[in-house]
């Protein structure tokens, strides 16, 4: 497993997350659409579901931004991660010299 896989996750996990989200939203929309209730109740539930989805995306973005800010403070190098062999120690080339 390379450094990029460790940071970003696998493609299969990404696809699984997208499919799971699509199934959940579709089930919610169909459940609200076919609910035997007055239109105003279904509209209220639909707005609640929309608010839940948008607030979930916002929370995920805030958590990601805080993690990225925390990793920037720890002195990790900028740019794309380097592919290292398994069990290779991390050595910052700017912090030490061999002379």
C-alpha cells in the first residue's frame, strides 16, 4: 500500500461511498414521495432531509479542513506524497544532514 492510498483511500471505497449515498438519498426521496400523509408533511420531511444532507457535507468539509491544517502544522512536506517501500521510515531531507 503506497502513501497515496493511505492518505486518500482506495478507489473501491470511494465508489462504495458514492453508491451508499445515492441509495440512501433515493430511499429517503421515495419514502417521502409515497408516504400516505398530506403534502405539507411530506414537504416538511423533504426540507428536513435536504437540510440534513447539506449540513453533513458541511461537517465533512470542516473536519477535512481541520485535519489538513493540523497536518500542515506538523511539518509534513508540501506536494504529492512520495511512494515509499513498505515499513520505510519518514525522513525529512531538510532537517538533517549527513556531514
